[in-house]
C-alpha cells in the first residue's frame, strides 16, 4: 500500500486479519486465503506516513487450486481501504516439469 498523499493515513482493522487473497475462475471463488482461519477480535491501527509504503505479507499456506487461469483479488481488511487489486494469474502444476 502506497500513501501518495501529503499527510499520514490511519488504517483501522476491526480484527487481527489485515488482508485476504481470493482466486476466482469463471466468476466463482475457488480459493480464499482466510478460509478456515480465525482471527482475534482485536481492533488495531496502522499508520502510513506521507509518501510511505506499507507491505503486507500473509502467512504461507498451501494453494488448494487446480492448475489453470484465474483472477486473483487482493484486498486489505481495513477502513479506509484502497480498492482491491485484481490480476490475471496462472496456477501451474507443481508436478509438471
């Protein structure tokens, strides 16, 4: 997340979850990073200073999706939140060499 403004921005997260990643195929959700995870119900804040960047890394987890083409949707779980990022991605077969 890049703050392109001249003043600091405070993001407020209602829980310990800071973001999420979803894979969609044909409009159907086939993978969600946060599925089967629980998050502490603890509100917290993140201040991003003027012209600063905040990088969020989600914990690694196995990607349970068949090889193929998908739309990846990445979003922050904060308010205010920037628009979700949408990218076309390809999941490759790890056994194919």
